[in-house]
C-alpha cells in the first residue's frame, strides 16, 4: 500500500515524541496499534467474505452448467422409455392376436370334423 521505509518511520516516531511527549507516547502507540490491528482484521474479514461469495457464485455456475448437460440425458431416457412402451404395446397386441388365432384354430378344426 504505502511505501514507508525505516527512515520515514523514525522521523514519524521523533515527531510523535516531540508533539505528544514521552509520558503519553506509550499509551498513544498502544491505542494506534489496537486500531491498526482492528483495521487489518476488518480488511481480512472483508476479503474472506468476498472470496466466499466468488466461490459460491462459481459453484452456482457449475451447478447450472451440469444441469444443462444432464438435460439431454434426461431427454434420451424419456425417449427410450416411450419407445419401450410402444414396443410393449405392440408386443401385447401381437400376443393377443396370436392367442385369438390359437383359440379360433381349434374351433375351425372341430367344425370341419363334424
């Protein structure tokens, strides 16, 4: 953030010593340290929250993408199911026709034998 070197910090400390005085300087330094620590923690929390939101958004996008990819599979399954239902109906129809033909066949044999 700021490019503050050793000499700049030394000058700031000397000016603070002169302006504030040696008696109140430790208390002011402690208070400044506490506020600086709170500020750093606040910034770290904000960064963590932003990272969590970004990750959550990425996960939502991945889930939506997977849902769109799974949709064709669902369509294929439904299409296959309907095809199998048609085959089942056709097979049932053929079985019924075969049964009717078998039932009619003995009747026609008994009629011819009489």
